[in-house]
C-alpha cells in the first residue's frame, strides 16, 4: 500500500441503467445512512468525516458519485469497520440494525420546509427534466453496451483463451505468495461515465500496488486473462479489489491485490495507464483477426464511441438541471446549525 486513501465508484451509469454495488459495500460494517435532498450537504458531511479519519491516520476509501464525479456517495474506514453512504435515490439503502448498530442522519432536519413547498412546481419540473436526461443517456448506453458485447464476441472466437489463461496463472504463481486463508473480494468501479466525462481513478491502482501489469487490449480480448487472475488470487488466499467495466458492469476490467502489491489493469481507447516500472502485456499475441473481422470491429468501435458521446451529453444536461435543483435546497438549508451539530456528532462516531 502506497498511501492512506483510495478513490472508487460504487454505482455506474451503465448499459443496464443505474447499477449499484452498495449492498456489498456496507456488508459486515457499521453503516451510517445519510438522507436528504440534493444540495443539502450529504457529500460535504461525508468529506468532513473522511478528513477527520485522515487526521487520525485511518485508511479511507472515497466513493464518488457517477452522476457527479466531484461528489461523494460513500466512504469506508476499514479499521473502524465503518461505512457512511448516501441513502437517497437511485441507491436506496436502509440501515439493517438501526440504533443497535447502524443509524440514519437526516439533513432535512436543517431545512426550511416552507421554502421548499413554495418552490414545489419548479422542483417537480426540474426533477422530471433530470429523469428524462437519464432515460436518454441509458438508451444510448444500452446501445453502446450491445456494441461492446458484439466486439467481445467477435474477438472471442479468434482468441486462444487457454493460452491466455495459462499465462495469467503463471503470473500469479510468480508474483503472488500463497496464503492459507479465505480471500475477501471488494467489487468496485475504478472508472465512471459521469457528466464530467469518463473519470478514471488511476491513482487508486498506484496506491494499492507497487507492481502494475498493463494489459494493452485494443481488441477487448482480455476478459479471460482477468478471470484467470481473479481465480488465481482466490486460490492463493489473497484479498482483491475487482474493478468492473461501468458500461458492462458484470465484466471485470482491473484487479488489484493490495497485500501482494500487484495490480493488473486494462488499457484501451477509453483509458490508458502510464505507471513507472509498468509491465506491458499485449493481447494481440493471443488473438488474430482477419481483414473482414477488423473492419467489423472498427465499425462497432465507432458506433460505441458515438453512443458514449451522446450519453455523456445527456448526463451533462442532467447535471445542469441538478445544479438548478440544488439551489432551491441550498437556499432552504441552515448550514450553520447543521455544522454545529455535525462537528460534535462526528467525534462520537469515532468513539464507538
């Protein structure tokens, strides 16, 4: 581990709509669920808790919002077995053991309900516009996901999967020590399709691992390689972060083994990796495409790129409407009162 913080995503704007990993995130942890309206300080409160943890030298995972790459949707502090999450739509989370173990913090306790009721028609209009933008974005992401699936199917027929898997297992045997323990898997997204564009938290990889293997994969042929890496890591008793493709959220894209200090990341037209002392693996060595298949691949890539661009434009419009919606809540909030309460409350969190 090369640092005290990492950045991830727990949700994805994907080909199947909004895809959530929140249930696995909060499993076996004491969970604080923050509820409230847009602009009511949920992300800011999580940042305050994270800063408090950092000052105490506690490792902290920052989980960002796929609908706003600058806002937080959750934080995790492993040493305290604590997760704090935004529990509002679309990632609805409820505490499993309220009061006994988990709790809810409601930012609505600090707003002026009369001001919000007076703005109901504007709030309803903006909410519908936001939902319309998401619907359009998801239609294009669905089409893009179909193109990505076609790309993988095209290449899969011309890939020597057995050779690729054996190569991956050799890397595990060479670079990963076998432990007599049960692995813990942390499913996450390293990247997000956001209103600010496609965000990739590359620094997280460099924090989790000193040795990074870059799978240069222009043909999207690397899934069997990553699946073999995951299997090998589990067989070796290693804890691992499995980072999935936000477009196709059940497809692994990167894997990191913090205890072994090793990571395996995918590089393609969407995201590149340039770590120092990187070891590059070219998937072209395992697959061969003829002229016709190359042409088909090129067409599907262009279609996928066009779909992503349209989806990103819709998400950008959604963010603009969301910013307008937040203004109504910001004006209705008593942040001074909320800060006085939360400053004392945060201290109690860490005494438990």
